[in-house]
């Protein structure tokens, strides 16, 4: 029975690696900072199908997926996924309560977004938000209108590239400084006219993810220097896990493993003497050109 990696999963504020086995459902392997991790890719990377309403439907043709893409779906499954999606604005009738948030990733790097209230802070962990605060809660369309209002009035985006987040992660200001920037923007947002009547305001309470992400270890080390660009058959990753943020695993040797690139692979235990042997690139600087990240949800 093959278990396919589905990438990182944040459970109760802790990182885990998700797995899918056709006919056997989903499971997760929890990760602990300081542990040694070692895995190698076997075979080919396959489409993970469609995840909807808490259930995964396997790709009917078991299509292979290119190693460098961040989405482990074939074009047909990706199209089906987006045909009924809040993120793609193709499910505007979603009756759930949503929340609007401010997410802080680094100095001057703040975004506004929405997430289903039932998910709690999971989306903020998945995005790698170092500090964040709720702004309001209400029906989907009211939160969407509020999101657009804040983006236009405050000049904050709804997307920030993962490459930019990584580049600043080991050079962050102190927690009080992070909280101050979020609180100041929260106050500006709250003072704006034009909020929908159906949206309930939420008082500012800044949450910091330094502990959840293991940032103290990252800040005390040399910081990330290289990033995984692709898994290949037989390629191995070996190292000590010192932190995780969003989809990224940070290893003690400065390698950042983007777990979106692990999704769709069968991962096995490498030989005892194995060392890291996968395509890598130098980590881009924070000032690089913006690159769109994946959807909000």
C-alpha cells in the first residue's frame, strides 16, 4: 500500500506531514523541532486529486505532475478544484461564518485576508504569518467586501510571495515591535468608514507565532541560505529540523524544504549513510520581484 505525501499540515499549532493512501484515507506524522528527518523520493510524482468537504477524491487517471510545480494536481483536477472554491470566487453562496484578518510576515510586509471561522488560526499558520490579528467576522460576502475596502484604503495586498517571507524570516524585529505594527494597522482599519453593517468588529488582540515556528532557533542561527527547488527520484533530504513556517521546513544546515514540492511523492527512508542530494538554489533576497503565492484558503 502506497502512502503519498500531501505536504505540511498544522494541527493544534504544531507542524505535521500529511499522507494519503487510496482507500485508506489520510494520516499525519507529527514533527518536533530538534529531531533528525530523513527521506527519499521513489517513483514518480502523482496528482493528489481533489480535496473537498473533508474528503479526498483520487485522480481518476493517476496523472504524473512536474517536480517543480507547487501544486500537486493535474490540470483537470486543478480545474475541478477551482470550480467550487471560495478562494476562486466560485462558491459565493458558502453559508459559513468568515473572519477578516491582518497577517504580518516582516517589516512592511502585511496582508489582509479572510478565512472560515471554523478553521481558527490554521490559515495563518499555513501562510507563515509571524504575527496577526482578527479584524471582523460575518457572512462571506461581507468579509470579502471588507477585504477589498482595506486593501484599497490601506494599500495592503491580499498576497505576498513565499520567497519574500523566507528571505526575512531570520532577520525579524522583536515581538513587541511586530505587535506594534499590527496594532497600528488594525487601528487604521477600524477607523475607516464603509464597513458592511453585517460585519461584526473584533477588538485588536495580536497573536505571535514565534514559538510555533521555532523562530528563536532560526534567529540564533546563520539563517536560511538554500531552498529546495525540486524532488527527484532517489533524491534525499537529511538534516535536523529547527523550525517550520507556512509550508516550509527549516533545517539546521540552512536548507529550507518547501513541502509543497514533497506533495504527490512516495517518500521512503534512505540508507543510513545518505546525505542531502536534491536540486537546490540560493535563497533569493527579500527585495526580489513579487511573485504570486497560492490561493488564500
